[in-house]
């Protein structure tokens, strides 16, 4: 029986936007499309094979098996540390990697979590830089919010 990916029936214009390079002019639209792509990948019956393919071809862009480039690199690094031998010249390497990924789903989950934390940190830093640039250009800093005092938990219970 031949399985095909959930994305196989998508029109090319949509799949290029969802799984392709990060080049849409509207970052919010790009983010939403990529989130949708990841959700579709999570339900895909050939997710491990797609992820293994993305790792093997070393595509610098897009999402394969629900993971972007850095997370795919993390999966390969973790697999190597766990003893997986990766030889790009081996014609069966992609199939072996897919079996390894399918047998060790925690590797994919850890890579996704790490990438999520990295992106959140990157977004937070970008917001801070924009705020600093704005306050420097206007010469005004917003007053900090009034601090509220919360009594220690033991004082409120007894």
C-alpha cells in the first residue's frame, strides 16, 4: 500500500506558501500559514519519511515533517548522538532515518520545543529592540507599571 502525504493534494500556490521559503511580505500571514502547515504535518501518515527526506536533501528553507531547518538539524544531531550512523552516500539512509524517527518520536518533540523557545526568544528580543529604538528616537520612556505588592503565601493562609 502506498501512502501519500496530507499535502499532496494541495494546490502548488498554497503549498509553496505554507511549506516553502520564508519570503511572504506580511510576516503575520507567513506565521499563520506556517502554523497551519505544521498542524497538517502533525496528522500526516508519512511525516517521518518527509522529515527524513528534508534532513537528507539539506534544504535550507521550508518545513519538512512539521519542522523548520534548525529543528531538522537538531533531530539529526540528536539521532547521531543516540548512535544513528548517517552516511549521505548510503542509498538506504533516508529509509533508516525515517524508521529511527518513527521509533523515537521524543526526538522530534524535543527539537520542536527547542525551536519554539528559540523563536520566542528571538521575537522578544526584536520587540525589545523596537521599543528601545522608539524610546531613543522620541526621548521619552514609558513609566513602568505600578508595582502591586503580593503578600507571601504563608501570610495569606494563616
